[in-house]
C-alpha cells in the first residue's frame, strides 16, 4: 500500500501531478462503490477521496448532497464503508482518504475510528468542518495510528493563517478554489493561479486544489501551479445520471482516463 507522500514523490519524478478523484461511498450502494474504487485505481486515479455520506454536508453542493441521500437511503454506514474498504484494499495500492464531517467521527468514537480505519487501509482524513484549533484530540489519535490529517485553505484565508494550517496539515494541503460549496463549474476563478503561487511561497508540502474542477482543460490549466487536482462533483454527477448500473464503471473509467492524461506537465 502506497502512502500519500510516496505518491507525490513518485509523480514528481514522472513530471505529473496527482489526480485525486472523489466519490461518495454507498452511491448508489457499497457494492458499486467497491467496483468504482477498483476502476478508478486501474484507470489513472492516483489518490482516492472517499466521501462518508452525511445528512447535513455543509461544504457540499446539490450534486454531492443528492449522492449522500442516495447512499444513506441504501443503508450506508461508516462501519459498512470500513468493511468494504477492508475487502477492496486487497486489490488496490493507491492511497485512500476518507472525507467526513466531524459529527460522524465523534459518533463512531475518535480513537476507535482511527484504529479501525488504519487497520483496513485508510491513509488519511479530510474533515471540512474541523478547524486546526479544535482538532487536538483528533490529531493525537491520527498520529498514533499513522493517519494523515489534511486541512483546507480557502481563497479568503489570510496568509498568516494559511501558514498555521499548512504546518498542521499532513499528506497534503487542500486548497479550495472557490468561496462556496462543491459543484462542477464551467470556469474557474480568475485569481486561482495567483492564490496558488502565494500559497507555494509559504509551504513546501504538496498542495492539491479542488472544488469546481470538472474537465481535462481545467486540469491542464492547473498542473503547472499545484501538486494535485481533486475532481468530485463531475464524477458524482456522471454516476447519478447513469441509470443503467452496469454502465457506471465504464463511463467513469473513460472520464478518469481523460483527466489522467491531462496531468502531465508539458
């Protein structure tokens, strides 16, 4: 099983950036999620962000909110997700990062979750509603179980605060490209390149940018300025719009291949 750090180092030697697809676990059910993880791993996904469905996903837009509802309706639980990961981990070696809000973590139990997640092969966590100042207990158990803790930096974050967040983030730093919720956009903010340049001046840790990225052209635009690109809602939308379940993996595979081909630095 590769670590997140190993992936970024290896891709740097290949003159590539990391493609980090996001899918919601349990959308439309956990059996298809397992097949999608394998599909993404085999078609160019370098790190996978796996969303834990939650009834009040404040950082997510309508596409991922709807996916969370589909997953919850199918009976998806955090315990079930970890059991699914335990099985699929035998077939893949790319890093897996769970994205969850803090409430489900607390409900499961911080120590128990860090222990169980590490055992099944989870590499790290993204918790959008957990600030570094409130993360002492979570950081402690994650460190004990060798889990990376990835914090978010927004366009409105001051550089002084960004330095603090960057120092506490492990694995990579997640730069949020827009001042809003997740969701595929036709165009990206005009200040995104300048913001990434400023962020690069304050940290040597890998920076991945997400929110709004929906096409190979977006990926090509960003690869000179970042270490990784997160694509979520565009994939989740594709899954949701595919009525024939047997076709979901084929459509996602084609999309991931096209995105991956755009991650090379020319």
